[in-house]
C-alpha cells in the first residue's frame, strides 16, 4: 500500500535532484510547469513513477498529472 506522505516525499526529492532546486521550494500543489519541468523532465518523472508503482502510466493519464498531489492521487487510486 502506498503511503501518501512517503510517496509525496519521494517525488519531491526526485524533483529536487532533477531540477536542482531545494526541497522546500517544491509544494505538493505547485504545477510542474511552474517549477520549470519541461517535456523531457516530465517523461523522466513518469518513468520514475512507473518504476515506483510497478505499472505503466497511460499517456492520457500523464497529461492529467500536473503536480505532486495529482501523481500521489493517481498512484494511490491505481495500486
């Protein structure tokens, strides 16, 4: 079972490294685009999420994942 807080922390840590920004600048409801996530980084994030939840995220769902909260909700709903 995915713990929402732990999964959000994992995503925040991954984004911090990917974007080279401090963890405290990444809020769960901040839009990825506002953080500077481009299309390549978005795909890297999707691959990371797929590895963590052990399943593929369909392209139509990817477009709906615009912040950490969206990703966490998707992961919990599809585990």
